[in-house]
C-alpha cells in the first residue's frame, strides 16, 4: 500500500490523493489513548475514509505498560521516547493524548517534523502555549485538529442544523453545565488533574473547555465573561503515599456568565463535586421561536420545542437522532439502535482523515483551541479580579 509521507498542506502538493494509508503515532495510552486507538481501529470498518490509518506506534513512559497497551489496542509497536517517535520518517500523523503539560512540546516537535497533529483538549496549559502551538503548525503548514469530540454527536449536529436553518430564531440564551462527582471524597488522591503544573487548571480546562467549545460551535464567539473558581478541598493524599498530603492547585468547580458576540447571553459551569452526576454535559439553548436541550447521558436524544408547532400539541418533544438523515448514523445501525461515547471519537477521526485526504483544515483546529483557551483565561482573570473581563 502506498502511504502518505506528510501531513503538509503545502500548495505544491498534488490535488488528488494517491496515497491510501496514513501511519499514525499516538502518545499516551490511558483513557484517551484507548478511546483514540479504538477510533482508528473502527473507522475503516464502518466508514470509508480515503486514507486507511495504520496503527504504527503507541508511546508512553513505562515500557511494560505501553507494550501491554500496544497488544491490547492493536498497535504494531510500542515506544517510550516520544521525541524519537514524532520525528520518524515513517510517521504521518501524531496524536497527542497526554496530560496538558506535554501537549505543546509534542505538538510543536511533530509540526516541525512535518506531521499532521491531532491534539487532545485543552490545547495547552496556558494561552501562551496555545499561541506557540498554533504558530508552529501554521509555520510548518501541517494539518491540525483539536479533539472536541462532542461536536460530532449526531444529536448535537442536529441542534446545529436547527439553529442554522433558523428554526429556533435568534438565540438569546445558552446554558451549559458539565457536572461530575469523582473528587467529592476528600480522601481521593492528588492525581495529575489536581496539579496545576500538569493540568493547567481543574474543572475549568477539563470540563468548561468542552462547554465553551459547544457554545462557540452552536452560538458563536464569547466576547466577555464574569466568573468564579472555587477549590473546596485544598489538600489531598498523595497518590501511592496516602500518609502524605499535598496542596490542590486547581479549581474543583468553576462557573461563568458569558456574553456572545451575537448579543446572546449565557452561563457555563463545571464541577467534579456534584454527587450523582457522572458525566452530565448538558446544554439548553433558547431562541426567539424555539428551544433545544441536550444531555450527554442521553446522547442519542435532542429535546426540541418549536413555537411554530400546532398549539394543541406544542411542547418539548424528544427527537431520537438515530435516523439515516442524522449525521454519521447510516454508517452504523438501523434507526433506534443507539450509539455511544466511543462513536464520537470514530466520527472525529473520520473527519480528520478526510480533511487530510482533501488537504483542507478540519474543524475544530488549533485556532479553536487558542480561542477556547482565551475564554478560559478570561474566566480565571475575572474570578481573581472579581470583575467582567473581555476575551
Ligand atoms: N476529549 C475528551 O472528551 C477527553 C476526555 C478525557 C481526557 N481528555 C484529555 O486527554 C488528555 C489525556 O487525558 P487522559 O484522561 O487520557 O489521561 P490519562 O491519565 O488517562 O492518560 C495520560 C497518558 O499520558 C501518558 N503520559 C503522561 N505524560 C507523558 C509524557 N511526558 N510522555 C509520554 N506519555 C505521557 C501517561 O502515561 C498516560 O498513558 C488530557 O489533555 C485531557 O484533558 C479529553
């Protein structure tokens, strides 16, 4: 099989794609490493991407663990030195699934080596890092994408379609909440997600980043914010050393009021301390002629209310977004045979592969990653300075 030699968008490349295979290197083998691995494995079985991903090498820091991951997920090779991996001439696409403190270094090295770069969110740990990452991929002229997989849920795309067709009129409100409960117990250890040097922030970068992405995707740019960040449990046991305690350096919960460029207003909120809420990524959007609401825990459904409906039966109704007309669905199962979390990554990887085949920039990309990071930074500033902040 011929393979793609570079992720470059350079103009001197031929318009038609002759290559049929793209060699992938994935850095990080845990939660997202597994989700992305599954996406590369499944995408060609349900879709027909013009480029077939070859799962060439997966990389981590602990040899035995990364070797086990390679075997389990189906990668050709395991490696422990990402610097060596991202410059290998036989690699076309580098997929970054590590914590935020290594995104910038890996993405910039991959871009410099001419590889397409797919990076987990948030893009970097700071605005400065995100700016440097965007500058690097632009300078190298490579394809880049950030993994905001929730954009590719069929019900969310249906919401986008209803908004764009004007069915709910002019949007006035966006209300987004992302609630989890896994750090409610004060005895839960100080893992990397609770250490600012590794994660950049807490619920803000982990969860509000997704809400902000959905808000930007569905409603438009956020131009001003007023926010509050809170850390309820300030010290926690160290992982593997429960007798020692360390300081929590990120927010447990964060919330903000936001103003959109369009004139709409909204709220974004996330916490990892809402007992019973496991992955409650929910939004409601109200327009002048209708409303829509979505909840990730019921991700095949969209609640829709349209003023134009017959008044006798008008009300919120549940649309099961599993018809062949709904995005991505006809490649999976017959109507009503629902899809799940892992499918969102398959859809994202499919669109990434198609964009590389077309030599166009996929969406969301590092521009979106930077814009998102600017909103998160503005929320932090607003919280610290107790005022509204322009993005
Ligand atoms: N898109 C989503 O819905 C979603 C969901 C969860 C996490 N994420 C993002 O994915 C990224 C990873 O999160 P996760 O949940 O998979 O974390 P994780 O802790 O489950 O996995 C992190 C992996 O990175 C590896 N790693 C850490 N530092 C490394 C380094 N310097 N070099 C090589 N490997 C290194 C670890 O060994 C581990 O395999 C984060 O940016 C996170 O915000 C996105």
